[in-house]
C-alpha cells in the first residue's frame, strides 16, 4: 500500500478503492499527476473504511471490483455517513444518489484524470 506523502496534505485528498492492483496503481499515478493527494489504494471496503478513519479525505473513487465482494455503492454510503466523504463510484449504468456523490465539478476533474489512466473507465 502507498504511504501518505506529507507534502500531499495541502492538496485535496482522494481515497482510491479498487480490487485490481494494476488499475489502482495507474489511478493513483494519474490522480497524483493531476494534483490530488492520494490515500491508498485500498482493495477492500474494510481497508477503505480504516483509511478514512485515519486520514482526512475530501472524496473517494470506488470501483465495483472490491476484493471483499462488497458493493461499491454500500461503501460510498458508509464513507459519507461516517466521515462525510463523498464518492465517485465507477460502475456501469449506475445512477447514484446525490447525498453521497461528489459534486459535478469534482466528478469532472476526477474523470479527466482517470480517463488518462484507463480509457475503459470513461
């Protein structure tokens, strides 16, 4: 797991949650290059919740393929209700409730960074 860079603390912090190591490594790299501070990557909902409890995050990027089989939407709800962390769930055809999703401007910025990482995520 990547360690938290002290210099990243003055940037918007994003928790990356993805069960695929290759995809998550690319996501971390691209988000960092786009100016975000990155927490993780976490491969499971349990790991993501532990990270959120330890480090202040502004938002999270969650994929559907978590290693513990928990749906990304459930994790997103827990991140919001426990720590006020809004999430962008990368799930085909998903309409997400506005109470836990990132703002449209944040979603656009995250999407731009992630599409550079893997066009399949667009």
